[in-house]
């Protein structure tokens, strides 16, 4: 009985399970986005409008091929990364031990992958069943479709995390550079939730006994208090800022796609376009929770609608044309 209790505690208090429970309790907007995607690929949403076919048989330049699935896989990797970023910004400080690990964001993302991996596995299954039963696809064609989907997801994920590995500090690098950082602190940026996060880091920690490491083995969490909580929160803040920067770059990329959307090359599969806008909304929620705290959802929704309007109405392109006409 004691052994069963030990095994149960090791499972229930593992980092992946606790992150999953935290998402269920706190990140309802993000979960709603995942539910929409799950419903779309299974036919539970928009079936009579043909929405599932946009994911199960995506077209790029009027063709269903390796490239079309590669694009969908790549944007799904972007959405998954947006999911990890938002969770890390919103809830990372509830797991202070992460800040004491090397590559904290990467390890956080590995342990936060229950939902994304479940989605990718189900998506592969749904594509396989649909292509075999409805499209009379050969095995070689199906293999290329799935290869495109998986390789797009993997390549884009590696590109994102290569940036994170280069820019994000762990606590050891942070302590070496601490003197230099103190000099830079003469110019401060006020964030509404900074003190609240510090208070949570001190008082409201989620119990975690073990976490999944790079070698895919579970390691015991070090409960020692060698690093003070404030230093760990500063590590989170530095990582958060780098994550917000990459979010803003993605927003700029989406605006460019909107401006040149009349060019066939920039006309992505409909499923990819939808996932991109879901990613924008999720990232806006995460970015503005960093700056505005409790107002994050409202500000994110407002800016999301504005970006959607600008991209859809050729706002920037029309301004350029107007300037050229008047000159």
C-alpha cells in the first residue's frame, strides 16, 4: 500500500501533471483555443461548413502536397510555442524551482507538452483516416503528407527554441551578470504585476516532486533554498522579456502576410491562416499579462480586433497607395 501511495504521489506531483492541472484551473482562454482545434480536426466544429477538410486536406497554390502540410505543421508549432510562452509568463513564477534550472523555458515547455502532443497525435490519426477513406491516397502520398506535417512542426519548433537557447539566461549566468544588470536598472520599466508575482513566488508555490529532463527521465526537484526567490523571479522576468520580443516579431510577420495577401505565394492554406490568428490572440494574452496584469484579456482582445481589421482591410497598403497618388 505504501508503495502504491509513493507511485501515485510521484505521478500526481510530477511537473507535467501539475502544469496540466494548472492549465485547467487558470488558463481557460488558451484551453478554449485548443478545444476549438480539437473540435475542428474531429468534425465537432463546422463539419457542415467543411471546416475539418481545411485541416485534413489543406491546399497551397491549389495543391495538396508535402508543402501544404509542411506549412500547417509549421504554424501549429508556432501556436504550440505561443501556448508555452503564455503559460510560462502567466504561471512560471508559481514553480520557482524552474528558475534554478539550466534552460528554464525549454524544460518548462517539455513538461507543458501533454496537450500539444495529444493534439498532434490525434491530428496525424485523423489525417491518415481521412486520406485513406475519402481521397484514395496512395501510401507514398500519405507518407509525404505526414512527413510534411511532422517536419514542419519539428523544424519550426527547433528554430524557435534555438532563439530561446541563445537569448535566455539561466540562474547561473544571471548571477555572473548580476552586477552589470544592476547598472542597467537605473532605467526601470514599471509592470503592474511585478510585485504580485514576487509575492506568489514567495507564498503560493505549486507542489512538484519531479520533472522531465532532456534525457526524458524524471529527476527529483531540489528543494534547497540556495537561491533566493527574488533572484529567481528576476530570471523569469529576463526570460519573459525575450519571449515578448519574439511575439512582437511574429505580429510584424503577420501584418506583412496581410499586406501581400493578394500574391499567391503569400496565400497560406486556410487552416494555417486560422491557426496563425489563434496564435496571435494567445500571444497577445501572454504579452499583455506581462505588462497589464488583470487587464490583459481585455487589451489582448482589443488589439487582436484592430490587427484583424488592419490585415483584412489592406490598411497599410492603401495608405502607401494614397501617398504615391498624392505625390
